[in-house]
C-alpha cells in the first residue's frame, strides 16, 4: 500500500471576498444594517455578486478599525470621511509604524492615484482633482432596461 501524499493547505488570501454580510456582521459583533450604512457612506466597498455582498478579511479588519475610530475616538461618519480625504487611515487611527507597515487593509484616499511628479505640490493637486473627476464621472450607474 502506498500512502497518499498530504497536500499543503494554503491560507486564504486576506483580500478574497468570502464572507456574506451576516457572517461579517457576526465576526464584527454588529448588526448587518451597520455594514450597509458604512457601505452607503463609502467607508467600505464589499464585492457584489448578484444581490449578495461579500466581504474579505481585509474589509472586516477595516470595518473594525472604522468602528474603533467612530466609537473610541468619537469621530462622526461625515468627519471620518472628510479626514480620510486629507490623511491616510493610519494617521487618523494613530497606528504605530510597525502596525501600519504590515497592515494589509490600509485605506489611503489622501494620496492621488493618477500619475504625477513626486514632490511637486501643484502636480499632486492636479492629480487629486483628476481622481475626483474620474470618481464623479464613474459614479453614475446605468439602468438596466427590462426585456419584453
């Protein structure tokens, strides 16, 4: 008899969305409505598969951080949204360097995603404006027309 070779079990990627909203809510000890509110406010972006929301481990860690900023530091949701446009999440949450350097769920809207010359403040402002323009242009969803 030949023994079967065991396969190595690989951990799931932390960015793989596998948790439905109910499971994510239980892991975070919140009501699912809270997660829907955070999504409506633009604080979390779960993957949508049909009508289902799927959260990754990074999403769950991020929501945990958001809740900490809201409840422990007393920052309102609109205030948090505004702060996130001005500074990265680790500065707002006051994370130590060793934590935010290894954190996989970093959230940084303060840094423009468009190409720019590093260190040039004018180029950075233009890049941020271009990012905002792209976001506002892409936010309108097309309506699906029913087939007859």
